[in-house]
C-alpha cells in the first residue's frame, strides 16, 4: 500500500502530520483527490473541508477559511489560515 507524507500548518503551529492514503478537497474547478505519487500540484482552497484518509483508513477532516495545498515529491503541504 503506497502512502504519502502530509503536513498541515498554520503560521507557526503544526496542526497535523503523518502518512496518508489520500487527501480530498475542492477548489474553484471542483472536487479533487491527491493520491500517492501525485504529479506536482498547487491550489488554493477556500472554505472547503480537507479530508485526509489515514493509513488505518480512518478520516481526519480539517476546515479553514483559506488554505494553500502544495504537492511535490510525494509530500503534501497544506498552509492554513494565512490571511
């Protein structure tokens, strides 16, 4: 089972970090999923939940007014509430 690293931060605070099977949310173009080995990707998420599917198949949901998601080299970095 392939996984990817996910790190969610707000300013100087680490909110969540761990291995995941997928990350799901919605941007202006619609819903999307990020899976392990996803192509490089950057998007702005406005007021939509971000769902992380954990390795044990449970889900962790996060909601922010604004977030930027950056995917590179099998790592998903989410920068939340930056405004």
